[in-house]
C-alpha cells in the first residue's frame, strides 16, 4: 500500500530515526561524489499553489541526484488553476508520475488529493503543517549535537504551520518543546490537544524568556505567513515582544543554536545580528532540506 507524508504523525518514531540516519548517509554520498541513483526512471510531480525557493529547488535537485526527474506544476499553467476537481487531478497525475509533492493553502485539499492519488503524496507545506521542514530541523539537530535525546527545543512567535509540525514531532519523539506565543496566535487546539494525548512534554507559555530558558534550540518564523499578508501590520504589534535577539538568547543554554526556516524578516522576528551570528545554523538548515527530502522520497517512492 502506498504511504503518504502529510504530517509527521504519519511516521512512527523508529521510521523518523531511520529517515534521519538515511539522510546522513545520503548527505555523505552526495558530498563524497558517490552515486546514489535509487529513483532512476521515476518522476515527481510538484504542485505549488504558494511561492517557494527552498522547497522547490531542493525537491527538484534532490530528484535529479537520485536519478529521477521532477515536474513543476503551477496552477497558472495547468487545469488546476481553472478549477479541475482535485479528485480528477490526483487520479490523472497518478497515471504518469511516481510521487506528488504539494504546497497549498488548505490541508483538507491535500488530504483529499492524497485520498484519490494512487502514488505517495508529500506535504510541501499547508496552512496547517510543514513536516519536511521539521524533519530537516530534527536532522540538523542530530547532525550538530550528535543526538536528539535530551534536547530542549523552544519556539518563539506564531503558533503556525511550523509550530504545529514541531508539536507533532515532540509528541512522536518525546523531546521537551516549549512555545511562547502571544494571545490569539497560539497553536490550534486540535493539534495541541492531540499531541498532549500522546505526550506531556509540550508547554505553551506567554513569556519568550521563560520558553527560551536553557533551550538547546531557539526557533522562530515569520510573524505573517503566506496568505496572511493583509494582517502584517497588526501582527507586528502583537508579536513585538517575541523577537529572537541577543537579549533573549541570554536565557538559552550556552551551547544553544538558532533556527529559522527562511525566508526571514530581519528586524522583525529575528535580528540581523542573530541571523548572521555564530549560533545561527540557518543556512545548514536550508541545505539539509535537500538531503532530508531525498531520504523522504526514497522511503516513500522506493517502497513496494
Ligand atoms: N523554508 C521553506 O519552506 O522555504 P520556501 O518557502 O522557500 O520553500
Ligand atoms: N510559516 C511560513 C513558513 C514558510 C516556509 C509560511 O507558511 O509562510
């Protein structure tokens, strides 16, 4: 049976650990120039209903390095943009390609697409979740610290798609996750409620310094996500006290690293000093999208 990656909760803990281990192998092979064309002759369709730099390029290059090809599908030039039903598009594309990556607004649309597709579907970001980014971030933590075990992760800012996927990862793997979000911008009750049924290691606070206290990873994201551009000014006020800056990092562990999935707004959710500073692993994170997604595609698209 085909397997999708719509959410981190689609993976068991041992599958996540195996994926991170395979990511390290693939990264080493790519750096060492060792051929690893495990998806030779396969095609990935990539539907983007929102903008992307990292996701688009890393999936496309990743597919090429694995010996396959990727096809960029924009709603502007396909019948998707003219209202062809999701169910029809999913069934038709499944007759041509071996996997489909989708970046869209509605998570329901992604789930409907996956229900009708006969090939694996990968979530390249929805308004609700961003699993490929958080799997990459887990890999980056493992690569930097040697292990995920015992790490304390903090999330400062919006309770958005990124925060939701961090919550799912903490529920599945059991690490400590503390989020600081302003009133009205906390993670969705559905996501948090489900996670808390699985694990008690997740806290949502108001105070960013409290959330950052002794953290090994301090993580943030834009205050207005794609689709929320109209709320930008109002959000700048609501999130003013939630900036990742040197003062906030004084509360974190001495060895703490800083993550941002990018794109970033310097001077808003993160200062230029921190983004460019010695604790920032932000560009390693961006690179690791390539290696992690190669492991994801192998896992889903090589499976019988
Ligand atoms: N972090 C991330 O998903 O970047 P893009 O929006 O550029 O794909
Ligand atoms: N939360 C951001 C992430 C971008 C990669 C957004 O959805 O726009």
